[in-house]
């Protein structure tokens, strides 16, 4: 499969979203079981904030997955780009 095909990109975005969510219980087990951090209110609050960031990341990848495909810019159908310049004032 070509690594820039629409199918490959959709599969990649879907896997990124799923892995973000899968990391929540995985990280809980790592921090509170394997490493042995105590399950206290401050630790759970910090973990909840961390989990919110992972959920936000999964929502981002899901939104990117649902984003309609963009067509090339008018006049640049061949995919060429225009160099950016900075105007000095």
C-alpha cells in the first residue's frame, strides 16, 4: 500500500485515535501498579488531567479523520508550491 494513499492516511488517523484512548488504562496500570504510586486524591487528579489530554488527542485525530479531503489550490494542480517570502517594512 502506498504510504500517502487516502486509505493509508485514514487507517493511520484511526490507529492514532485508538492508541491515544488505549494509553489511558495502560498508563494507569504502569503508574499505579507497576511503579507503585499511591492512589491518592492528588495522584488521581493529576492522572485525570493527563487522561483528559489523551482524550483530547483522540478527539483531534478523529476530527482529522472526518475532515473532508481538500483539493489542490487553484493554479497548482500539479502539487507545486510557492516559496514563502517575508516582506521587510
